[in-house]
């Protein structure tokens, strides 16, 4: 489409993007990429780096890659790939401008500004020397066969018919070109205004710049006709001033015509009011569409809430089953503990009876009369040894009895404490689970969140008080044996 290269590469490598500067005519020919496409390109460069080098001139002016340069500066890249080119023809300034248009494929795809397309089309037409009319071929083909209007249309991505209309827009005064670029004025009306002399364009802009964007083509033509008539009347009034005798009659006719013009203006204002009412209808329809979207969103949220409710019921069922298993396990432990305690109670009773029997035997031996001992002196030492043995057995039985009694008391106390602590933990967990569910299904504001934070602080304070209630003194072997309150 654009022909062979008109430059040669003089250097390649990487360069600090802060040293580069955009071409002064870049904004004249191209708009920035659409926001979505720009973000997509930025994400690609941020993730994978810049693959396509930026094309620059020896003075560091960018001719291709303005959007990539902008992204590099936003990302704070310290180096980007570049290719430095030098023009190889006799008119480097025009060739650089041609290269600026030829190399920016990525931005031609998303540029919908009619005026910028029109400027690119005019430059290419002039650069290729294309003559519009019966013979549309260029006088001298640049870099290959002669170019035609079809080549211009292909270069800007439009049909030949649309390209002809866009070329007409270059005859607009700058004020109207700005209105077209802003999107407030369509190509059809802009093309019609471009056919007016520049003086009439300026007059029309000054008189109707706020209303013209809402008028139809027939209304524009009618308004132009009225402007021409009013201009003619103005000239007639100037002639009247030269002829005093005709001033009065011409002034009367001018007043009549002014009255008609006012009536016409009133009709145009009524049409403008109808156009505004139509715009309001469009706004109302847009609002209704927004309401429908919100209703659909509410329906989706209600479905999500229902799904969450079912999930909650399933979770509660699982939690109930887990609690039942825990209670059964705890009941088994409790029964085992009670069985152990009953066994110890039986052993304590047995030891107590054994101690009582030993005390009885010792008392019986010690209470024997002296005459019995004198009669059997050979048995005296044996008796003393028997009493000593019985006392040792008694001390052993009493020691075992004391140990069993103390362990039983401690075990009962541990069971009592463990039961209370377990119930506290279960109650707190149950209420926290319920609070999490309710906060998920209700509208919670900042005040409610502060209440939850206050509760959390209170729980921390209570936990601290529990810790302060007791301190553990560690024994040498690492076991905690003594509790000091």
C-alpha cells in the first residue's frame, strides 16, 4: 500500500525513553488508542516487555511508537528497544511526515476521528500527486505504480466514497474542524458546511454554534438560505443609507422581513425544543434500561443469598453431627473416668480395711500381759519382729491410701475445670459462627463493625484476665506441678 522504504537504518539498540520526544504532527493525524486497547497493550508490555522497537530520527523524534513511548514512561522503564532511521530522499521533511502515517498501523485501527482521517487522506493525496476527476491516477508514482484514490481509502481504512467526503472536510475553518473532532457534528452536516465560503462558515459558527449540532441537513440548508437573505438585506440597507429618500420605505420592508425572520427563528426554536424533548426521552429510556439491569442484578444476588442459605444449612447439619460425635466421645471418656474413680474408691476402701486390720493386730500384740511374755521368752523376739513388720505394712498401706486419695481429688478437680473451659469454648465458637452468618446476610455499617471490634477487644481482655488468674511454676523435669492463685 505505502510502497518501498524511503529511509535507511543507521542504528539499533536500547535507549532511555526520557530522551525521546513525540513528532509535532502526531496529534494532528492520530488520536490516542481506545482505553481498552491501550490497557491491553500496557498489560502486554508490563508482562512481556516491549517487543517492537520504537522508530526514531537522529534527533530522537519518534515517527512510530508514540503509544509505546507513553506506556514506557508510565511504567518507569529505564530502557526500550529502538531503531534510528535516516531519510534517503531529497525532501526529508515530507518523507518523515509520510513515514509517520505509513508506520502507525496499530493506531489506524482504533482512530474514529473524521478530521484526523481527513488530514491523513489529504496529505497522502498530495504526497502521491493524485488528481481527482476522470483521471484519478497520480502524475508520478512514488515508489512503484501510480497511486489512486483507492490507495488513499485503503490507507485510512475507508471506502472511496467516504474518503471523498472526508477530503471535503479539510475545507472547514478550524472552529468547525474542532466541533467535528469532538463528535458533536456528523460528517454529512460538516460536508455541507464545508461547501460554504469561509466567511459564511465563520458567520454560521458565530450565530448557531450551540444549535447547529442538533439540526438536520434540510434545516442547515434553510438556515444557510436565511443567512444569505439576511446578508443580502444588510447590503441593501447599506445602499439605503446612501439614498436618504428611500430610507423610510426600505426600513419598513426591512422591519417586515425582520418580523418574518423572527417567526422563522421562533419555529426553529420550537424544533430545537422538540429535539431536546427527544433527547430527554432517550435519557429516560437509558434510565429504564439501567433499572432493568439493577433488577437483574438484585435477582442474581437473591439467588446467591439462597445458595448461601442452603450452604449454611448444610454446614450447620455437619456441625451438629460433629458436635454429637464430640459429645458421644466425651461421654465415653467421662464414663471411663468415672469407672477409674470407682475402682480407686474400691481400692481405697480395701486399703482402709487392711490398715484397720493391721492396727487391730498391732494393738492386740502390744496389749498382751507381761506374764504371757515372761512365760514364753523364746517367742519375745519373734513377737517384736512381727509387730515391727506389721507396722511397716501399715505405713505402706497408709502411704498408698494417701496417694490414691490425693490423685482422686486432683482428677475430679481437673475434670470439673476441663468441663467448664470446654463449655466456654463451645459457646464462644457457636456465637461467632452465628455472627459471621448474620453479617453476611445483613447490611452492616461502620457502627456495627465498631461494636464487633469492641466485642473482640472485650474477649481479649477476658482472656488476659483468665491468664492473670493463674501462674504455673515449672518443675525441673518440665512438668507443671503447682498452681499459685
